[in-house]
C-alpha cells in the first residue's frame, strides 16, 4: 500500500512541473483574471457597455438587451462589421447568450479577443436569463 | 483473468488518459472555461485545474501504458473517474447542460452515455486495483522470496 501511495505522490508531483510551464509559456494559457461580469456590474457601466448578443438570430428577434448588437457564430462574417463599427476604445464589450450553462458567449468573446484583437471583452454571468431576472 | 489481459485493459485505460490529457493541453484556456461551466470552482480554481489536470492524466496514462508506477497510476485513475462522475453527474440535477470537456473543448457525448461509459471505466479500474492488491498465493510468494535471496 505504501508503494502505491509513493507512486501516487510521484505522479502528482511530476505533473506540477509541466503544469507550471503551461501556465507560463503556453500560447493559449488562460488568464488568472476572470472575464465574467454580473448584470449589476455591467449595467453600472452605462453607455460605455457595448452589449453583444451571441444567441441565434431567432432568439435575438424574440427579445434582447436594449441596444445589443447580434453577433453569432453562424453569421459571424455578416454581423462582425456592425460590432466593430459600434466599438470605440473607451467601450467595454459584454457578450451574453441564453443562460448560465450556454457556451456561445464565451466562444464569441474569445473570437473577439483573438481574431479581432478587441480589449475589454467580458461575458455576462447567467446571460439573457439573468438579465430578465434582474428586470423583475 | 490472466496478467496479460489485465495489462491490456490497463494500457487501454492509459491510452484514453493520454489522449484526453493531450487534447486538453492543446488549449488550456478553453478547458478552463469547460471547468468553469460546471459551476463548482471559481475562475482561479478552474484555471489552476485546467493547467494541472491534463498533465496528471498524461503522466497517469503513460504509467498505465508503460506499467511503471502502476499501482499509483491505478489509484489516481480511479480517483479521476470518480471525481468526474461526481462532477458531471451533479450538473443535470443543478439544471446545467455542460459540455464535459473530456476530450477537449466542447466535447459533448450526452449525459447518460458519458456517465455509463465512465462508470464502466471506473469499474474496470477498481477491478484492476483489486487484482493488484490481491494477496499472493503461498507458492508465488515463496518463489519471489527465493529469487530475492
């Protein structure tokens, strides 16, 4: 049994070394700073927040945050110019999708950072559901 | 079941870990998001785990394939499977529908197939562990002691 524990510890400790290397040098290393913002924080930014709706077109047409621009991955090339035109260096982009577990807002936020090199891109925690709940 | 069959099964589990770890190492930022979506850890915890877990999987997988540090690797493998089943199993009751992130960003195989698959892998790993810790027969033990002098 003690042999198994020693082997466990060896494997777990060995993994620390490349993990540190990944955190320091990997080109796709995650930032330690969270990019999620709550509805309250994003609303406090007022007009400096540029809302981006990452949901499908049909969902956007059914309802969206006032002033939000649509930008989904299905029509990325068509919709991106609208977002880039509306953006200026003083604005913070807040991307949202439908709910807490949806993924599209993260994917869109990531593409805005990596492909368009836009700074200050945030993801709305809880998405459209959280926004609607905050209105009640 | 014979020793060689046990080794083949262990190597199979090892290969699964190796592939899973390598897929995650390719894009740790995306894996951190997958972990965050489970809503168990805060962002910093998700980042730390995204940097560390893939390498544990790789080393554990390599140990199982190469049969080095075998018992320790089996213990870690069982722990990882149990941890994943617990974490992923808790998502649906909490109203979450997350991509498991098992083989890289966005990998989504469905809730029950994934839990059943991982349950089977956990069972196989526990069975290998049980076989590994089974007391040796007196004949084999005597032979080993004799060889050891």
